[in-house]
């Protein structure tokens, strides 16, 4: 059951980030045991995954928008 929870957390996290990933990369995710620890939330997994993918330069940074008045 813990392995399924880890798989669901990783799958949903990568789904939410999929639009910001560089298309030329294939990514393999391997869950660590602490991913199944009590109290680990989806947001924690998503934040950690986002940090790792940004650090690896696989995540496309959000486009900066110019908010100057017209």
C-alpha cells in the first residue's frame, strides 16, 4: 500500500508540472522510503520535485510578465 501511495504522489506531482518540463528529456523517478512517511503531503512532493527539476535545468522557468502600466 505504501508503494502505491508513493507512486500516486509522484505521478500526480509530475502531471501538475508536465507543462513546464523541457520536452527533450525523459525522466525516471525513483521513490525514497521517506516519501511514504506519515504526514507527507502532495504539496511537499510537488515542491521537492519542482526544486530538483529546476536545479537539473529540466524545468522551464515561468515566463516573466511585464506589469508596467500602459
